[in-house]
C-alpha cells in the first residue's frame, strides 16, 4: 500500500457495520424526547359501546370498541368467518355482506353504524342441501378455485339479481367489478351468475 496515501477516509466493511450497529443501539436506547420526537403520548383509552346487530335473522348484543369494523365484529366477535378479510381497503370484495339487502364492503364500515340494520352474511344465504340458486350455479360451473373470494363473489351475485343489470356477460362483469378473483375464474363466475339469472 502507498504509505503516502491519506488513510483518514479509508473504511473497511467491518468498521462500517460496527459503527452502524453502535449507532442503532444508541438511538434505540434513548427515550423519544431525547431524539427530538417530543413526549410520547399514551393513546387515549376508548370506552366500549353496546352494539345491537341483526345478523342472519338473529339479534346479537356486543360490547365493542367503537372503531371496530363490521367485518371484525362478524369474524372476531360472532365467529362468522365466511366473510373474508382480503385487502382490508375495500378493493377486493372478499368481505362483501348485505346490509338491508344492499351489498356492502364490511371492512369499510363500522359496526356501530348498523344498529337495527338487517345484516346477511354468506352463512345466512343457503345451507347444505338447500343451496341458494347462485351457490348451486357456482358449484355447477366450478366458479371457485382457491375459494377465498367465493363468499364475497356469491354475496355480490345474489345482490346483483335484485339490481338493474343488462342481459349480457359484459353487463355482469361490470356489475361484479368490485370483486377480485386472483385465480382468474371470471368466465366461470359470469356463467354461474347468468344461469342464476335465467340467461342462456
């Protein structure tokens, strides 16, 4: 090595890692105020509220954090796990339920907003041996693959039967565009819905 070379700025990989580790340990050991973030404020406690829900024709009285989504109330407090948590941002439709007969993304609405509403989940649509026509058509047309989105697809399709929708496959695809199938079973889903609508 050239002895005249300035060695003040020569760093080895080991030296860089040691410095980074020491710095991280220093900062994680300091209180937030010392790092300039100001005092750490404790999250304000939220008192639970009583929520009365009508789900699949049955009344339920729950004590919930008022920030609880309808989806979490159904899944975590009523053990109705047919409604799936997919994106949790209202983009995939896996959490679709009916509220007063209209389809709703249950991850985007709070349970406290639905006092007295009639809520229907996939568990309330049909039963083994007595499937809803949409469920039977999904089975016949193999309109499910992994099955994760199926309950949301069926809930949207059941609601679609009561909504204005043109007769063509393109109309059905447009009406179902809020429900994503990552397996790509769209042709089978459309065929199943058209059968349930009585379309050839």
